[in-house]
């Protein structure tokens, strides 16, 4: 059994889904210097958690996000280097179903990173479509921890029913679950309000990580029904959702103005106030700087209540991840 190493989790992280993704985020290799500057700015400001996945990167760029993170981590020389926490999610590909395949996948991620993964996470549960596949993958996840290849293990897109099962299974092996990652924002309160995942995580000592805290950018206030909207899938989604969230955006705008903050800073701070670790993405230094402005202050109880109410009354919500289980 491995000796416990400390997993360092700050109050906000940085999501790197866009780093290598051409399809949704229009990545190209000329962005790499800018992304390195984003990495440096985040770490030097205490945002030391970087969330990635072995499936991040489109087509021939598969694994690109991990490769970039490995390079940026090696070349970083500023403060807080010792607190850098690279969290990767291993995909439940159909051809991955043995425990050994998970151990191999984690070693491949470590190879791309040029260092050990700090926090390894199951990217999604296969419970919705191939429950038989999950057993081996979970065994492999626990093996990775027992073999000392990682400092901690986490889950992603799990609901309370599945979480209880996995927690019991892992507890029998003495493997603690460090984190659970779900889509959580003012437009996606479902995992906390309906599934009550925060309460369960608190009971089990698990930190809840909020991905897409800006709902793919729709909560930044940069987009309106009149357009222009982002290209591709995001634009189609925004066109459907924007008309049903006028009052939520209005409320967000009011709080932001009274605080002298931006709408995205308020939306991220709201996630922090709910006891989660939001991981907004950033493709430019400007976006990273904007995200950092969500730290160092706190929304008060009445502002949170106003935002909660506006979120509950939004006609349209973000589409839930198809892999999110009950």
C-alpha cells in the first residue's frame, strides 16, 4: 500500500479542454505560446490545479492537452511550482475494460506529461450504457493509487447512486475518493439541487469540482440573442438557451456592476461560494486574468440568494452531460 502524498487543491483551477481541441474551441498550434503564458500566470497566482483528459485533443492531436501541460510544467520556474496539481481523466473507451488497461492508460498519460499524474479521474461512468464495463475500470483506478502512481483518485459525471457504490467498493480497499467532477454553474444547478451531490460529497470527505462554471462562455455576458454567436455547436446551443435566460443574465449583470466585477467573475465566485472548486478554461492571458478576478473576495448571502433565485427561474438550462449518472 502506498504512503499518502499530499494532494494540493486550490480554491479554483484551470480547465484545459480547449488546449488541443479544434472541433469545439478552434485550437491551432500557433496558440501554444499564449497557452504557456496562461499556465505561468495561473500558477504564479496560486491557481495550481490543471484539469485535463487523455481524450483531450481532436483527431491527430489526441493527448495534445497533456503534452502541452507536461511541457509548460517543465519550463515553469516561478513561485508555487511545488503545488502544481495535474489532474487527468481517463476515458472509458469501449476497448478499455480490464483493470490493466486503466493502469496502462495512466502510465501513458504520465509519459505524455513527463511526470506522474497527481490526480487520476474516471472520465465518465459506463452505467448508462455498459454497466458490465465499469467494474474492471474502477478496479484499475484503485490499482493505480495502490501502486503509488498517483497522489489521489477522483470521479467525473457520477450521480449519488453510483457514487455510493464506488465509495463503498474503494473504502473496502482503503482507497479514498478525493474529488468528484460535475457540470455545475448558474445554468446547471442540477447536480447540486436535484441530485444533492454536494451533501453526499461532504459526508464522504470528497471535494466537488465544477466544470463548465461559465456554461461554455454563455455566462460571460459576451453573447446576446442579437449575435454574433460563436461558430459551430456552441452557437447552435446558445441560440436555443439565450432567450430563456434574460432574467438570469440581468441579475448577473446587476451584481457584477454593484461589485465592480465582470459577469464571469461573479459566476465563478458563485461556484466557490457553494463550496466547489470551479475550473474555468482559458485560451488567452486576457481570459486567465479575468478568471483570476473571481478570487480574493466573496459574494454576500443576499447576492447569492438573488442569483440562486434567478438560476432556479431560468426557462432554459444547460444540456446535461449524456454520461451523467443518477
